[in-house]
C-alpha cells in the first residue's frame, strides 16, 4: 500500500493505492498521521486506486473520522471502487462518512 498526501483547495488529501490489509495497517496508520493533525479542517480520503480494505483498514478510517469529529473537522471519502463500496455498505460505513 502506498499513501500520498497533499494539500488541495483548503483540504488535506490522502490518495491510497493498493491493498489496505492487516499486514500494512500499522505502516498506513503512521503514514496517515498528518491527517490526524489536519483533522480540524477537511480531510479527503481518495480511494480510487484501492483494491481491498480489511477490518484493520476500516478501523483506520474510523479513527480519522473520530479525530475530525473531536476537532470540528470533516472527512470525505471519494472515488470508492465498487468492491470497497460494498464493504462500506455491509459495515454501515456509507452512513458514517460523506461519500463523493
């Protein structure tokens, strides 16, 4: 899994590439720390190039959402591939996040 973070029009954007599974979740969590720091604003998780998400990955997303809620920020999940969208639907995550 690769994580690319950049600033984009008043938002911090993380582009996630590959599989977000248990094996890489610790590294991804560390790589996404800048999102936690920027959680008082708008955080965008671009999933267009994700191929898989495990429960460990979902916990990472939930942690970012929780941090943003505590700081008055917002989290947008965009470009969900169908396979990831199905996981979000089955777990109720579609209701927890703003999806674009």
